[in-house]
C-alpha cells in the first residue's frame, strides 16, 4: 500500500485476474511498519481493502509483517523480534485464513560474519514464530546445517499432521 489505496486495489485486482495469491508487505504511505501497532494497523487495513473492496479471497493473502534486525545498538530496535511474533499471533487470530511469512535472516543482520550466532538466532526465532502461527519463512537454502534441520522438522511434521 506504499503508493496509496487506489494503486493497491488496482494491483490486487490484476493479481486476482491471474489467479495468484499475493504477498502483502507491511508498508503504507507512511512507510515501513516497525512497531506492533503499525504492523497490525497496516495488515488489518490491507485485509479489509483486499477482502471487502477488491474481491480477494482471504486464503490468497500472505502477510509479511516485516522481520526487522535486532541488536543494532538502537534502543527502539530491541523489541522488533517480539513485535513480529506478536503481530503474527494477532494476524492469525483476527484476520481469518490469511497466511504469514517473513525473511528470517533479517533478524540477525547485525551479526554478519558470525554465522554460528546467526543460525542460533534463526532457530530460536523460527521456533517462537512458528508457535505464534508463522506459515512460511524465507530462509537461506544454501545453509546446509539449517536445511538438514529443516528436512528433519519437515519429515516429523509430515508424519504428525499429513
């Protein structure tokens, strides 16, 4: 919604014509949603426009409420991980059938070059985010350690729920 509601509606209708689902970033005319309140405000507004005005089925909406970097030394960044997880929980509770996604490596950008720390952060974050309702995480498939864990989790998940 970065370019306004009308442009957002037009793009949504075009995407719908092609029969595709859509990923909706938590951005609007005021910029990137960087707090829990803003994430929820933008996602709720987008959901309303998409479902009530653009005719999009809610199960075709994938929200990305912005996983942002923690441990930057800037105090207002300290709660970014918690805000994403809580936004995920509330989106799943209040916006029926919508999905939630996010770029997991964003959380640890302040630790570039310290891969063991980053992988640990990603694992802990993913664990909590999945518990809150995260449907899909964007991860580095080139990271063999993470992919081995992912394959084990996927196998166990498929045995339990599929």
